[in-house]
């Protein structure tokens, strides 16, 4: 059985699937590159809870958790089945590691989950469950979540962490989709890429203090926290940058694999 890397993808704006872009083209080919797993554990920036929660739904709804975008997006559906057995296993592994967690009987897939999955696995024929993040807790906390779940990769499970390398909503919308990236966006993205390639875990966990323009790129942390789950679930010293591009001048679409 294949051992999958833990993957972090930037899911971009909700309209990612509607308009051509390098990020969309990359995600459209990523599923074929990775191969077909038995099931997918998705960690999205758009489900925040006080403690980890995992969805135990048999047929998750497609959640349209945004507004102000092309109305065509509201008709998009991702019809993958849920993965309740995987959800139960995730819950057990977290609790065994001393990380108190629970299950949700109602949570569907938000756009941080279905947006990339619709491009990566358009046939929606792989069971999916979603794990929440804790926006008020630290990168270290999320790294330990990944550590607790790392053995899932040995049983045909693909762990996908979905967020954004840069995410400043105050700046989003000021520029067209093909606007070249701003300097402060590039400098942060380049620092992150270099630090990941060096396997410098301590610096990554302290990115808020060390990275250039960290707080401007992430006024709040929720869109980078999934990265640390992938980092913990994979090997922080065996990494690869899968993709790098930008949209709307301020949104990095970078993606990484932790092998």
C-alpha cells in the first residue's frame, strides 16, 4: 500500500475553480501526481473550534461559506462520501496522544476542503472526512496534532492541509486576479519556502516573530495553521515545494509535500 506524503495546499479565493490561473492548473494535476488514496483527511482553515473535532458524516454537505463572489459558485457541489471509520480512528489517535478531541455528526465540507478537492479529484470517488483547527492555539499545538496522525499515511490515507501561505482579507479585492505579487507578499512567501526547505522546525514554529511581514500576511493565523498539521504528519526534513504562484496580487498559491 502506498505511503502518501502529507500535503499543504493554498486553496486561494473561493472562485479558484472558475477562472484560469497557474494555481488552478497545478491543483487540477495534483491528484494524478499523488495517486488515489483509500480516503482523505482534510484539514481546512475554515473550520475553527476550541478543541479538535472530526466529521463523522456519511454524506457531507457542500458548504458555501462565503459571499460577494460569482453566484455560480453557489451551485457547485462536491458529492464525495464521508469517511466515518477514518473519523473515528482520527478521534482515537488524538485522544491517545493526550489531545482531547471529539466528533461532529453534522459538519460538511467547507470551501477550504471542496475547492481544492474539486480540482484534485473531480470524480469525488474518494471518501473524505474533515478535521478542525484551533485558531486561538499555537503552531506547536497543530504540529502535535499532525504527529499524532502521522501513521495514517502508512495505511493509504492522504492528509491534505488546506489554507493559504498568505492571507490578508483587508488587502484582497484591491487588485485584479493577474496582478503581480506585492513585495511584502513575496518576501514572506520566499522566507517560508526557504525555511521549509532547510527543515528549520524551530524557525517555522516561531514564524510570527521571525518571518518578514508575518503579521501583515497573516493578521490572524487560521490560514497558516493547517501547514503545521501537515508538517507534523510528514517529515520536516524531507520536503518539496510542489508549486508557487500568486493571484490577486496578495494571495500565494504555494503548496508543499512533507514526505
